[in-house]
C-alpha cells in the first residue's frame, strides 16, 4: 500500500533560490535527501529534521486515508 501512496501523491517544495514552488512526488522525497528545482536547477536539500518530519507526516496521513 505504501508504494501506491508514495507513487501518486505530490508535495509542494519551495525553492530557496528562485522562490518557485514545485510539486514533487512523495516517493522521491522519501527516497532522497535532495531534489532539483525544475525552474532554476538549484539542488534543494530536504535532509533536515524539519523536512524529514514533514515528509513522514505526509506519508502517515496519506497512508491513513488510503486505508479507509
């Protein structure tokens, strides 16, 4: 079930360089410590405790929705 959830859900990730907000697959956020801004190419670090907590919270919330 988790594979299905993370494969479909997108999370908004703001770029600290250009300020644009990109929708990244939750699967990519779970599996990686960084993502690339599709607008300017900046590598966005998502390895901080705050980002990991946000990603885990999203994973838990969407998993609960899918189990209903």
